[in-house]
C-alpha cells in the first residue's frame, strides 16, 4: 500500500527521542496540594498550574476533532488571579450546518477545612451563555467558594467538525506551571504540519506511530516541567507572539488510495476568495454603490482627491459594528440599508466604490495586532481576521480603512499595523510589508503665570496629530467624561473649562484652564519649582535591568513636544536656571532636546523627544535606556526665583 509522507515541521531530530514518561494521566489529588503555601517555581506567584493537559485528537468514528482540556490550579492570592476564577469555553458555528459542541464539563473547587479536603462542585446550572457574534457562543462558568489556598480542577471536552486547523496551544502562561503537556493524535492517513514557535523545548517528547483507539495513529506528545510565568516587557505590540506555542494544521489526507492536499498557496487563497459570495462577489458587483455615490465625487478628476472623498463618504455615513473579519457579515447591499456592518462590509464597500469610480484598488488581508503575527511559511486564510484597501494611483500605493471615522490615507487604526498583509490583485497574490511611516505627534503646551499668593494658573493645550489623534478621538467618543477626568487624575492639577474638538486637518485638540497651589516650594526668600510644572517626567519607561528579549514597538514613529512658558511676577528675579541638553544616536533614529530660554519676564522650556521609526530590534534598548535617563535627569531640574529688595 502506498504510504503518504507525514510532515513534521520546525522540530529538530532530538524531538524524535522518547524518554520514559506517562502522558495523559492526571496525578491523584492529595491534601498536600492544599497545604502548599507558595510556589517552588516563583514564591511570589499569586497562583500556579499543578497540572495541565491539552489533548487534541481526530476521532476515527465521527471524523471530528475532540478537544480534551484538563487543569489543576493552586490559588495563593485570589485577589490577583481573577482571570482564573472563571472558565470560558468558546464554541464556533459556521452557520452552514457545522458547529462545535460542548460534550462534557466537570469542575470542582477544593479547600482545606479542619485539616480535611472539602469539595465544592460547579453546578452546571450556573453556566451562562453569551453570544459574542453570529459565529461564536461562549459558555461561562464561575468557580464558587474560592479562597487563598484553594485548588481549582476542571476537565471538559469539545467536539469540532473543523479539523483543518487545530487551535493554537500556548505553553507559556502568566502564572508558573509544574507540569504542562500537549498531545495531538490523528489517523496515519491524515498528515499535519506541527508548527512550533518560542524558545522553550519540552523535557519529555514522543513522536511515533502507535496502535491507539483500535487503529494506527500518529501521535505527537510534548511535556514541560517547572515553567516560569511568561515575563512581559514594555513596548511590545502583542506578547503572545513571543510565547512558546504549538499549532497543528492539516497538510494532506490519503484515504482509499486517494491523495488530497490541503496545504494552500497564497495564489490558492486568492482564487478561493475571488468568487466567494461574501468576498470577491461583494466588490465586483458595483451597481449598488454607483447608485449611492454622490455626483461631486464621480466628477472629481484628481484620483487621489477622489479616493479621499470616497473614503470620507464611507467612513462618515456607515458605522463599524466593531466586528473584525474580511468576509462580509451582511453584505454591501444590506450595509446600504442598515448603515452598520463589520470590517468586511465597510471595506468591501470602499473597495467597490474605488473600482467603480475608475481607481485601481485591491483588498489586503491582515491579522490584527491582537490576533498575532502571520506565519508566512504556512499559507492559510486562517492567518487573517481583517482587511484594508490598497489603491494604486500614479504608480504609488495608498492604504485605507473605513472602520474608523478618524482614519485617513496612510493613517490607519493601531490594530492594523502588524507588519504583514496579503495583497489580492485580480491576477496574483503578494505578501507585502505593512509599515507605519507617518509620524504621530503629541504637543503639550502650557502658558502660565505665578500669582502673588504663590499659586500658578494658566492655559493648557493638548494636541494630537496622526495616529495619536485617531486614538484620542476614539477614546473621547467612547466615554467623554472619563476622557476629561484623565487630566486631573494624571497631573493632580485643578482643570476647568475643558473644551475638546477635531480641527479641520484632523488633529484632535483639548484646551483648558488650570490652577495649582502645590507646584512651588517656598524656601526662605526663594521660590523653587520645576519649569515644566506638572508636565515633567516622573518615571523612566526604559528601566529594564534584565537583557531585552523582544522587539521594541511603538506602532508609529513618535514625536512628543512639551512647551511651557511661565511669566515671572514683579518683584522677583531668576537666580537659578536648568541647563539645556541635547542627545542623539549616531544614526539619528532617536533624539532628545531640553532647551531653556529666558527673556525679560518669561522663562520658556521646550522638551522634545523623537523616535524616527515604528519599531526597533532589541539591540536598540541600551540606546533608549540612555536617552530616557537623560530625559529623566533633564526634566527633574528645578529653577528658583529670588525676591528683589524693595
């Protein structure tokens, strides 16, 4: 009988070595687990995993993917582990007759009472179902009677008809683990890619063909012991990209002497989507969008101006329902009626309008930052969860996204900037880089005067440009009261008459009055204060002592400018001024300046840093650390006024 080649990718030959170890056997629960007072891996951990098993297998009888998940978790500080006090199980329904089902769930909470084990079972009646969207339902269970010292134990099984891509299993979590295992099993007739990312290697591993479940089965088994909690770092877009994780993806099947390949190429994906009713068909049929497009847009001769007007029309008149996706959720025709749709609806309409008005434009599939990086070595439409639009005008490419009312050409929401996209042209598919090269600015400007009673009052302006303006406006729209409160909470200054608006050029600006009696120290005849007032830095964001492990991400190039102008009161003269300072890296990627200017009755301080790129390799961390030390030192300087003789 002809044998199919079983593919096992990204694993060294050492992974085929098998040590004596028993998988899929949870140790018997003992009172000693309840008596533990701290983790041996990290004594400061608020909780730890005592046992965890992620077991996926293809059931030969039903053909379904069975997901068996088991956990035993020790709680040390219940106030710091809220995420572990509830269980959420997501079930997917493609609304075409195939859906996942929760087949079983058992959960119990153990406590130590009078030196004996006390059990509290989770009542299934406590289950709460939440419809996240038209495809996903979440079953939620709350664990009762959790105390410091409790042990939570649960097991559940989900059956899924979706065997093509097995869910990602994260090995590194936010709490330590005494034992974590991953097991994947399938009939030998089904060949899967096994994709590993991350830095940790399993202590126990077994990859073999064995007689299991009454047939020859390919099994992949990996176990990890004494895992430390995943350590986060600042300025990382999505730390999950760096966790050790495992994913299986169907490569091919060989049943009844019939070989069927499932691995796609990027071109396969393009062809599949081209005529899909919820994708390609949406932007190729342009009659509906032509009927609603204003005449003044169609009459615009300049293509870039026309593209911008179309973009403004869509983002202004239609509302994103905050659902991601590249497929249309309801379709362009329905979007025209309801005025609301998902990412696919809005951007497919935008694409259709571009093309119907004579602009060359194409969809770009992306994975949002939260969804994780695209694995370019495994072409798979499942990599993506979002789409934007690329217009080609006069030989240049321009990117658009209609989901945000603050977006503009090249100024896209933060979630979009995740390095890689798949550009689907009419005749080919290309993997492209998506890099944010437009600078985002934050201008903080204060004009103040020192009053006779020693207080300081004045006007404060906060203006955002580019991506910063988009983020600020979205936060403001979400909760205006909370947005205004942030100023007092961040600076401990009394702000009044806060006015916020969007300028004609898209900048977002807030203006307000302020006063404070706590910004000046009176020492003898001197008044001592920081000339940046409430804007001076109080901490160092680049203070990491361990070696940097991950990329340094800012989402966009950044420039922040603080300008403070202070009017000196009559009867005082300046006796001490801070020193100006400038520093820049050799490649001019990172720079900082602190400039102090003095006129007759005024002092002006300008503090500015500039980061020229959206992200940097970890080797840049020492440079950031050095410059932010200069920022901290410079902005900590004070000045003094001395009362003149009368």
